[in-house]
């Protein structure tokens, strides 16, 4: 998990100062450590607010709304695990994709879904069978996440370096493929983040046909609609229905704040039970 600690105000530094002064006992050190963690978490959230303001101006200049910018900035700075927990706690809904959905390289992103569905059409010779797939990329804009579902596509690459280059050029946030991906070395070279259920050298040409863009798709067991929020990090991928995005983000941020505040408390007290009892987060 991401942890932001100031090198000048860490709990360990406070403890060191306490030992040198000889005036602080263990309970006081524990209290100072917990307070320091909470203060640092508060500062991190303040920094996020500043970044959200900066992102709002940037997105507004690209034709998006300031509300969209603030929403995306919030999702980019929370743990995907907290988003998953918040969605389940608020609405009893599973939004996380399975353990099979893994990144080509470690990455973290959030964006609005551009959905694409491919259906099997084995042996097709139609030169336009996948034209709609390419058009959907060119129709997407900054902060999009390309979400593709391939029917029975575990061993078919839904995208590779050419499509990844086009998405990167259009400032997509990333891509999530229920199927395979190829050209992974090149995707890593250009730094375009892709999550997929496998890495294979195959092609969709002559095997698949475009079946729709910005339609509901089931991606690794999760229904994703166009413009849903899709978030990804080293823990996996979660899709959040757009209508519920603000509520889910607010609770996910609260969960992150509590969890990040707990680390120093657990280290000092050497008890996760006491920390959970105090903060109510696990």
C-alpha cells in the first residue's frame, strides 16, 4: 500500500528525540506516534485537495468538467482495496475483478470507461470486422480507460503495441482487457499501463468481430458501463458505477485515512487488535 511519511516528522524520529531528552515515557511516545501519523495523513489529504484543484484546471481545459477532474483525482489517490471495500459496504456490490486480471507492469490509474465488446467469428475474411474496435480508440479522449471483453478470449490478444500507442497518444489513463495482451515489452517501454487476464502472442484478426462500443460489457465477471470509474493498482482492478462514484470515493477516502493512521499505532502497541478496536478499520 502507498504510505507517505515525512522524513522530518516520523514516529521513529519522535521516539528518538524522546530517548535523547529522557523525559518521555512509553505511553507518551505511543500517543505522539499516533498523533504524528494522523497529522501526516491529514497533510496528505490536504495535498490531494491541491492536486485536485490543479487537475480540475487541466481537465477543464481539455473539455472535461471540474467535477470530473476532482472525482478522478480522488480515485487516483486512494487504495483500490479501499474502493472495493467501500462499494461492497455501501451497496453490497462486488466491483473487483478476479486474481487473473494482472498488470503488464506495476501501475496505478483511474479513468472513465470506454467499453468494447468482441464476439467470436472464426475464419472471418471481412476486412472491416474489427474496424469499430479501432474507431472506438480514436473516439476516446483523455482520462479514458479502454475496457475490452473478448468472448472466450483467454488465449487471444485483444490489444498490443499499436493500439497501446494510439491510446497513449490520446492520453488514455490505461486499458483493462478480459483476454490476452501482447507486445508487452513495447507497452512497458512507452509506459502505457495495461491489465489483462494473460499474455499471449496471438491475434484477434480472422477470429473476432467488433460487437459494440460504449455498451455494457462483462469484464472478468464484473459489469462495466461506459463512463463508469475504473481504478487499478497492484492489488487489482475495480469498476465503480458512475452514479455511485461520489459516495464510494468519500467512504474509500475515510477508510484510507483510518488505515494509514493505524500503521504507527500498530508498530508501537504491537497489537492489531487494539488498533482495530480504536480505529474500527481492518
